[in-house]
C-alpha cells in the first residue's frame, strides 16, 4: 500500500535513566503477568457534566458511557509521553532500523490525534534509537492474534527485563513494545493492547497496559492510532465474524478509526470526542421531548483555522467552536447521535458528506457493536474502490433530504432528521423531530 511521504521531524529522545536502581524492582510479581486479560475491575470515576443525554458508564469493557471518566485509563486531554522500545530476537538480524519503524507511525499518529482533539491533546513519542535484544528466539513466544496468556506473559516479562536498564517507565504514560517485523515468529496480525488485571510495577509506577506492536514494514495505515485509542478506553467498533470469514466493517464502516484504520473518514465519532473531553458541554445539544429541535451543526472535523467547504463550494473558515453533536436519549443505556461529516480534518477522503446518524449502547462490550451507524440510504452503495464497507459509505443524510430512523423511539415517538441547508461558513442547519 502506498503511503504519504513523511517530512523529517526531530522526535524527543527518551528521558534519561537514573543511574542508581535495583533490577529487582522491575515489577512486584511475575504472577501478575500470567493473569493478563481484559481489565474490568472497579476504578475511580471522574465526573463529567451531568447532561441529560450523557449515558452512564457501565461494567462493559470500554463502555460508551460518558457520565464519568474511568480513571484506570490516562485521559488524553493534555500532553502525554509515550516510549517506543524496539525488540530484536536471537533468531533474526533486523532488516530495518528503529528510525524507520518510528517513521512508520510518527508523526502520522500524533497528527491524527492533534486534529481529532482540535489541538487539545498532544501525543509525544520518545523512541529508543537502537534495538534491545530479547533473551529467546521470536518463535519461542508463539505470537498470534489470539495469544495464549502464558506465552504473552513470557513475552512481556522478557521485554520488561530487557528494557529495564535503559527505560525509566515512570516517565511515560504510554508504552509501545515494537518487535522486529522480519523475525520469523512475529505475526503482523497480533498487534494489540494488553490489559492487566493486576498492573505491573516498574520504577515505582503501575503499568496497566502495554501496546504490543508486530506490524510489518510498512504497516497498516493508522494502526498505531487505533491501538492507542484503546489505551484511552475506546472500544473496538468492528464486527468480528465468528468463523473469521465475512465482513468485519458492518457496524460503522469507514466512519471511525476504532472501526477500521483504513477508513475513508476515520475521525473519531463526536460521541468519542465528548467521552475523551475534546468537546465542551456547550458543543453537545440534547434534544428532549416531543416536537422539533432546530440547530446548526459544524462539520465534526472542523477546528479553528481549518478550511471547510462552504455552501457555494468554496473554502470557508472560522468554524471549530460551535455545536458538534446532537443527541436523543432513547433508553436508560441507549441514545441516537447526529453529527455533520465532510472533507475536513481527518476526513479529507470522505465518500459522502451529510448528517451521520448512529446509535450508542453503553452496556455493549467492545466488539459487540456499542456504536452502530444507521444507513440513510440502505438500498445504495458508494466508493467501491476505496471504502472498507460500501453499503455504509453513503450513510449520511444529504443536503435537502429527510430520514426517519427505523426502529428507534424517544418516549414512544419516532425520530426524524432533516438536513435543511448549509450556512455560508459550511455548517449544516438541521431539524430533529420526535413525534
């Protein structure tokens, strides 16, 4: 797959390592590594604004509830530092350099989050400039997508011990272990975030999760941004077929990075931006009760200073601080969301512009469809050449169209949305009716 050329950038170096330190303090207990699994235990909750449409966070893994923040995860509302540790193995001589693998993922990953957060969040990588040798051959770890817990624990244990003398893990919010992509035991389909039931203890800090990177060179587009989204408590939005055969993108298609890193419009849903703290309370409108709510929705990707296509098709500026998301509550743990999507920000390759409608369930687990896009054009498809799922590529309600959401009610009333017009600056005028 071709990639956009990356300009040369000067990345921060890893933080200096304290000289005096006990190797025995890498982690409190190796048994914690053998129990790696999805983290579902209780955690401290940080309250959000108690908006009427803010679904409550549930015990579901990566719940889409937005009433509180799960403090077990770092919240990306400030600068976060990430260390990249490059791991080689005795059974292979690396054919790439750490600098090449760093350029595979940065600055692309940082720029995605900078645009998605409207500049509210910065992810700063600190890559090592050399390989760290693992003690065992790559084939000894049986690396694969559905990784055996004991093999995975052995890999993490060896990686932590190998990196211990050079990395002060207490200085970083995110940890990437990047394996030599050409080692014979490395499976590029195995890249994932490993969550620990019991956090590892290293350098006086808890390590609750590690991103294990096994990508080929060059890698899948935006793959590291997708995995980093899990570090921030975002769920998988794809549908994994039971037998591994069939389409994975039936839930959200191209419309969110957590569905597919190959999407034409991979910007994070407005609901996710609300969850992460990138939208201010005034930028979310809760449409309640029967009757019509009229509002103006800015394109989701529009940030201060970014050009947006105006009503006449010419560039317009000045958007970024207005309303981004409209929500209709449909049940105790469910809601409908409405947002304007167009060719701006992370969505420059979008297939169709318009008002995107999707349903949210805060009780659904990651991978079980916690968000599902609703197709306003169920009998047509679009962008066959580039879309990950053409049936949803033309899902938005287009200018001048109206759409009644099937099967959804707000207090017993059907929900209807109309894309009435565009403003000179490129925003969308919308009417949402319940009844």
